[in-house]
């Protein structure tokens, strides 16, 4: 909890005036995020039923899930919020 992650594989980045889409990722963009919560998702049930008597199966699983809070978006090492303050 409250660990800070630096995500460097950014697929797309955009501002009010321009949008950049990576092929496959953008090399100059990064995102820093904090882990808010770690837990498991709701149970996903899978049910098989066949026409024969007592021929059914019910199985389920729960996927791990992580909630992140985005702290900052960086473009070429410069925070985007600082870069766009004067032009907004």
C-alpha cells in the first residue's frame, strides 16, 4: 500500500491540443502512480450443463485486482502539469 510505481510503457498520450499514439509504446512518456488498494475481484462463475442426467459442473475463480491513483504524467521527463500551466 502507498507504494509508488513508475510506469514507462505508455500506449497513448494527449493534451488539449495534440495526441500521440505509440507504435507500440511512447519512449518519452511515463506515468507515476500510487497503489491505493490490493484485493480480489468478484467471483466469476462458469457453469456447464449438458442434456444428460446430473451432467453439470460449476466452477469459479477470483482474479487479483490492484487500484492505482495517478500522481503525475511525464512527457520527456517534464511533468505535464508544470509545462502547461502558463497556456491554460
